[in-house]
C-alpha cells in the first residue's frame, strides 16, 4: 500500500503535465486553420505528443478533448485515422514546458496525403507557441516563432503577421 502511495506521489506531477488543456488546443487549432485561410469546420486529425499521453493508441487525443472541440464546431478526428489512410490534414501538438503561468507548445500542421509522383506529404507550418495566463487564469497566445525554412516567403510572412495580430488582440 505504501509503495502505491509513493508511486502516485512521484508520478502525479508528470501525469498532470501530460493532461492537455482543451482550451489551449482549441486556440492553437483555431489559429492554425485561420492562418491558412481554412474554415474552422474543416476536417483535420489531431495528434498530442509525446505519445506518452493518456490514450492507448499513442498520439491520439483523449475523447474529452475531441468532444470539447466538437462542441466548438470543429471536425477533429484521432491522428491514427489520418495515418492509417495516409490522407488528410494533421495538426500535431507537443507541450514542451509548463511553468505555472507560462506554456510552450510545438505545433506542426501537415497534409499527410501523398501527391502522385511524390514520396512525402506537405508540411504547411511548424513553430512554437508561447502562452501566458491572464489575471483570470485564462491561457493567451503571447507569441509564435516559425521553425521551418521559408520556401514561400509571402505565405510565411502573411502567416507570421496573422499570428502576431492574434497575439496582440488577445492582450486587450
């Protein structure tokens, strides 16, 4: 009995960190879809990394996260759905660090559909979101840093400017 209590005590902070705040996921997905001029009800698959999350199927989000996004009008599916069919848009989110009022999340948005004559899908965006909590305890996007080489400079510039405007509007 003591061993179980000791293990729960030491593992509790790790399991709490692995729980994903659905509102953060919603803000990321909304921003990613908007930046690429896609409607919020566009179908996509969601991967929560690292794969040591609560799902027995690896990077698939919990049913609670999918239900939350569905209530917000989004058409999110499990990542394994897109990877099995090798078709569709996948948004991968990895919580890098959480420090009380700060949160860093690495995000990649890719189309895993392989075009004819190609070997790989298309990486649409990849970067790091920095979140901070406001006085009400709500997560706000503070900044976004792109991590991919700019193959299409005008799209990247528009994407960065859009994210900068979103972050500025949330500060009000």
